C-alpha cells in the first residue's frame, strides 16, 4: 500500500520586492529603536548608527587641540586624587604670579616724625651770663659764655668774672664736677688737709674718683693752691683717658721750653698737644707749663676738652 502524503496547505511564495520591503522595514525599526535608546542615555555610539539615519545622528567633529593648549594641561600623577592635582605646572625657580585682583596695595611710607632731641639735663639751661669785665671782643668770651650758660662757670657777687685771676685747685675741682660725667674708677682719696666739712669736699672727691685730679706726695690736696697749666693739662688728659699716637719727642719738639716738662708728664702733655688742648695763640712754640692758669684760660681749656 502506498502511504498517503501529509496534506500541506497551499503557501504563496514572497516575491523579491516583498522581501526587500520587509528587510527595509525591519532595519528602519531597529535603527529608530537604538537611536532612541542612545538619546535617552546620553551615549555616543556611532557603531550603532544606520546609514539611513545619518542625517539625524551625525555629530560635528571637535576642533583639533593646538600643541600649546595641550602643553598647558596638567598631568595627574598616579595614586593622586584630582583634588590634590596641581592646576598648573610651574617650572622650578619661576616667580609666583599673583592675580591682579589679589595684589596688595603698594606700601606708602609714613612721613618721618621729627622727635625732639633728648635732654641731658632735666632742668632748662640758663642763659649766658653777662659779665661786666668780659666784653664781646675778649679772646675767651665765647668759652666763658658757653660754660656759664650751662652752669659750669659762675661769676662773683658783684657781677664780674675776673678772667685774669688765677684759679685754685678747689675751684678747678668744682668746674670738673659740673662739666664732665665720667664714671668713678676708684675710691675717694683721703687727704691730710681735708675734713668732712671742708667746702666743696664733694667736688674734690668726685674729681679724684674720676682720676681728673690727685694729691701731692705728702698726702695733701692743697685746695687753695693756684694750679699751673701743666696740672690742668694733665688733669684733662687723665680724666678723659687721651692717648698720644706719636712719641713724646716727636710731638714736644715744637716747644722751645720742652725741657721744663717733667718726665712723668711727657706722655700726658704729648696727648694734650695732639688733641689740640694746648692754647697759646701768641706764641705756639711756647708751652709755659709752670705758668699759673687764669680763670679765662681754665674756661678755654675745659671748653676745648668738651668739644673734643
């Protein structure tokens, strides 16, 4: 018996045009589907684009980055977070640039203040005293006026100064006390002819403590004795600690009466000569060391010592 074949329904075959239409329809639907997904997710998937959607999905190419811009981009080192990465790369040794908005205002120096000079004495200085026997043209009028204005020199009750009167040792000690402010370098000396109630004992003690003055070999001070020029010069040089730079023979050879200078005083008189303390305008070649010092000469010598 011959088997009977299964009955098969009649099928109509699709033509070539129909197949192409189906293929195009499916392709278009798929392209639209994937395009909608890429737009919603913000994805740029050019490999999913269909040639049929080229007009809607084509993106303009980005402009090329110039080498100068690329060089300015910071490179983040590995294992460093973005917050730690430097924004710009600065070459070593390059100056730090401050943005104009952050630059500090230029410093303007304040006008200097003129301060008053410090006063060496709390009491105001007295005016120069006018002495009847010291005229304006007198050779020592300037030193006498300057020292009297500072209270270093005083006159007599009758208004005179008596410039040609010889000065005594105690009077010179009083001038030393008021004129100089040297520190004490030794204890006050004890003199056989001075007592605790001796007039001007404080001035004598200060003059000896600062080494301006000393006593005599017999232990006396002899306050009322007239003081010669040699002792005045020695007192000023010793108290101010002046030193001669040249040898005494070189310095003192100018004086015609240099042989009258004692050996113990050669260095002191040489230092006084170099310092310009020896005043003898009438004859610069004469020292006259044993001549008694007048009040005017003492004023001039102390004035020069203060200037030095």
